C-alpha cells in the first residue's frame, strides 16, 4: 500500500494513545502531562486534562466520562462533567511497572496493562499481568505472563487483542459476560520470545516491536512498530498485509477522520524519557488508507 504521510500537528514531547471520538482525535503527551484533542486537520487543539503523573491510555465510560491512565502513580483517573479529575481506580498494589495502555468496553470495564519492570532505569525484562477495572473501581487480575502488554483493542464480537511489545506477538482473549478473559490464544506471532532479558539486546530480537494499535473494519490490526520505523497491518494468523514507512519512528496509531480512512500516527525521534522530556520534536502524522476504521 502506497501512502503519503503529512504532519498534522507538531511541537509535542512524546505522543501516545490516539483515539477518534466525536469528530476529534484524542491523544496524550507523556512529558507535557496533557490529554489533548483536535480536529482532523490539526486545528482547534484543546487541552482536555492535565495529568501530573504522566497520562497514557484513554477510554470512555458509557455515560461519556473520560478515563485516562496515570502512569507513574499507577492509577486510572476519571474526568467529571465539570472537568475535574477523580481517582477511578488505584492499581499501585497490583501493577509491577508503569501503568500503560487501556481498552474500555461498552459496559465501562477497563482492561489495563503495565510495563512489568522499570524500563527507563534499564531493569531486565519481566512478564507482568493484565488487570480489569470495573465501573465501580474494583481491580481484578485477569491474565498473567504477558511481555509488556501494550496497544489493546476490543473487537465487535467480544475479543480483546493485546499487543505484547517484548513478546513478538499479539495475544487474544474472549471476553466473557462477567468480564473474565477466557480462551487465551496467539492471534499473531512475529517470532520467538527474546532470549536476552536486557532491553536493548531484546529489541534486536523482535521482528515487530508492537506498540500502539488500532483495528479496521475488515479485521486488520494496524500496529506501530516501535523499532522498525513503520506501521504494519496484520490479520489473524500473523500475516502482514501492508507496511507503511512514514520516515520516522512511530509509537501508536488510530483510524479516524470523517470517513475513518485517515491513519494517524504518533511520531518521535526515539522513546528515551530524558531526551523526549527536554525537546518538542514529536509530531502527529496522517495518511490515507483504503479500509476504514470500525
């Protein structure tokens, strides 16, 4: 697939978790500590919330209230109608690393991943767990042995897809009526688990260092390859059907726009905290694709 990327907006620190909702692209700036939204063309940029402990995954409750992951204190926050933030759930007793991406279902149940180790301090890789946050804030562990659970999406037929950055794979779960995760299986496998537990060495053993992801209407999963400077479209079974190279490292993506055929991508020179916090080199890119988002 040939696609030309353009810069929709720039001057950010490090962008993640893009979501299309209500005619706007929502996303976070890690080191700007902001939740932002804008129109498709990058105009009308708004600050939606300030999250001092670093925002990450976004989602919405059935009544329209925003949920946002607060990474460093390992919480999920809820934006009230007056704009204030409340603690929706505290995962600090459960998560073994920074809280990360999140998928929220139509009942308001949030599935939240975490790093599992201190990435920026250079700790060795460790597997971690996935937790469900119910609408009342109750936290329940629903899966374990995940290698850096990252981009997560829910399909229309009740399947949760979790991209495991250091797992070289996408793992699928069937979401039961009570919110439990069952029938765990590998949805796409790109290669074996890294044999080296040091981050830099493990990254060289990944075929796809999957970060953020989004699902299209045909069941294809677009994944930002964090070390491959590309976006890949993957179908169940692991076949890569399309590959886009925007000319920059990319860390998350979303399908949106008026016809849902605009693929937005969060770009930055690298993911290193000190460098990204000190500079404003992150951009939101966009390209047109054939298959729309759901």
